[in-house]
C-alpha cells in the first residue's frame, strides 16, 4: 500500500467528511492506494482520527497517477485565503 501525506489549511467552508461533516482549520491530507483503490482522508493536524473526504475516493488505472491525484486534491483543499 502506498501513502502520501500533506499539511494544509482548509478554506472557508472547510472540508466535507463522511463521518463528522465539515472540518476546518489546520488539517492533514492523506491518500492511500491499495490495489488501485485510492482513499482520501483528512485529520486535524496532530490528531489521531482520520475522516474520509466526501466524494474523493476513486480507482486509479495506473498506480503512477497517485502523486498527481494527491497533488490535485491538495490544490483543491488548500485554500487558506478562500
């Protein structure tokens, strides 16, 4: 299983998660790739619990796309100025 992780600041409106609804503030994005299934999760910076980003999990045809998908998700979510 491959994993990528990046710190970011959620913009106004935060990030919608499946488990707890919207999370805001200083967060960490983690994407994991296991047999073609990509899972995107966030947690509060330094916290233990991870939450699935609503609508962000997908299947990748090529595992080499993991870095690009992680970067795109980070670009969409990292909006400290809105």
